[in-house]
C-alpha cells in the first residue's frame, strides 16, 4: 500500500534516499579524517541490514525510487553485497547506486552486480601514485585501478563515474591527467566541489578549486564544449571538443 509522498521545504517531491551504511573507512583522506581515524560508532548505534531495509521499504512506499549507498566506505561493512541484494528486492526501488573508494572493488565487483547494484561511483582524487598516497595516506592507487577494471567488465552498470574532489593547490595538476583518462577510457570523470565534511577540520573556503578554474586549465590543452544535461541535474557536463 502506498503512503503520502515526501516533499522537501521547497515543495519538491523527494525521490532520492542516501544511506550511509558505516562511518568506518580503510582510507584516511587528508580532508576527511585524521590519520588515526575517528571515534567510530558503537555497533549498537549502527543500523542493521534489516533496519536499513525497513527504512528503504517505508520510504519507497512514499515515492523514493533512487537509493544511494555511501559511508565511510560501504565495502568495509561485512557482507555488503548481501545488503544490496535485500534492497534490490524492495518494491519501488529502481536505482541502487554505490559510492566507494574502490579499494575492495576488485574483490566485490561481481557480487555487487549480481546482487543488483545499478550504478557505481568511484572516488579517486589523483591518478599519480605518490600524490594518491599523499592525499589518502594509503599507497593503494594500483589496487583501486584494478577495482575500476573489475567493475567496468559489467556493462550493466555503465557509465561508471570517477569522482575527484577539486582541491586548490592539488587538483590543478590532476586536471589534465583526468581529462586524458576520460578520453582514453569508458569512465565519466566528475570534479566534485570540496565541502566541509570534515573530520579533520581541514576545510576552508580558499581551498575550493572552482569549476571555472578547472575548465580553464583543461580547455587550454584540450578544448571543451558544454553538453546538454538533465533538467534537475546539479552538475554541468562538458566533453572534449575534438571527440
Ligand atoms: S573521503 Fe571517503 S575514502 Fe577518504 S577517508 Fe573519507 S570516507 Fe574514506
């Protein structure tokens, strides 16, 4: 049986639900967590799979169709593909997406697709091994790239998005490698605005590298043209003008 739909404060119908399945993570990104991690939640404070499924089931009856699974790092949660399977069976859920740092994706890609994940976003802030280590405090870029390859074998979840946080003083050097990565692979690269997350209290407004600055850096080397976007999309979309 359906229930009254959900609306936000601007009267817009809510169709998305974002579920953070754990506060834990196997990385320690400079802008997110201290090197020693955070005081993690007690197990009893974290929703069980059954509780998450119940929340999703109730909100789906109120019109939620898109469920985004995040963390922390979702794949560190034991038997995470089992949760995906439970949520994929909830009536009304049409889109079940995952945002991951990719470290455990090589292990879990097949199980996630089999369980019913429909979209995957992989967070990678640098394509250079030493700079990746500097930012995440983990020497794991090759492992993450293997994870990307593993999930990319499943065309059912294409297009796979690679998300890079745009940090002033860091991402300027990454812009061209990412543009060339987007050109030479099937992945869609997205630069994400640096927001105050902010376990390490590292955020300040002057660390935000704007989309305009990034576009200028790329456009000087690889001219860009704006592509159409969906009416409700928050991102602006560009493609390389020479194809
Ligand atoms: S930004 Fe993501 S990958 Fe990095 S420490 Fe935070 S939760 Fe983990």
